[in-house]
């Protein structure tokens, strides 16, 4: 059976895994091209996800510094404040969550399943140690915001240029 090449709205063929031309004629291909298709194929053969959720589905985080404090934002939609714990030790913050999974319909055949269910633990390494007594956390609209005060002031120093 022949397969048709996908086409753009203007009628030109869509090229897959075309190399990116780099200086000196070196071509680079996407090393993960086709991985999603392979994973979906394995999932369909095995009847369940091939890779455990814990390997591929940790909550996303942002870490930034502002006004002498570190702020860690962690996306935890669907979790309640009683489901989440935050621990600060040295230069690390560990966020853990437990989601009380509701029983899903065993007869349902999922075609696509991305909504997180279950527990997670995520540890983020900070640029320096923080004072564990000066850590605060707030959960609002599925976004956990953890504010941390470093043990030493965050500062920069202007370096004179000689020459």
C-alpha cells in the first residue's frame, strides 16, 4: 500500500528530518526524530505506556532571582496545598506531591493521555545555600511559588578592565 506524502497548504511536500546545514558543510539531524511515533507504537503493542510517567512527566519549574531573593515556580495543576510538601536544605529545594487518583473507567480506551495522576518528587539545585527558616510557599491557580532567601547576599561586583 502506497503512502501519501503530507503537503503544505500551498501544495509543496513537507520534508521530515531534513538536515540543518551548518558551517563547514556539517549536517545535523534531530536525534529524537521519530521517537514519539516509536513510543506510540510500543504503547499500542504493550497496551500500556512503555515509559513510566515518573521518567517523563515531572512538573515544570522556573527559578529566578529578584530583589535579593530566589523564586521557584512549579506548575502543579490539580493539586491542593495539603497534597504538596516543600523542603529546603542547603542549596536544594525538594517539592513532593501526592495526587489522590480517582478510579478511572477500566473500560475506557485512551487514545491520548497526558493529564498527570499520581505522585512526584522534584529536587532543584539552587545557585547557593538558602536559609531554611526564611522560606515561604504559596499555591494559587495550580502554580506553587516558593520564595527563598540565600544565606549570603546576592551581589555582583564591577571588575575594572586593565590595559
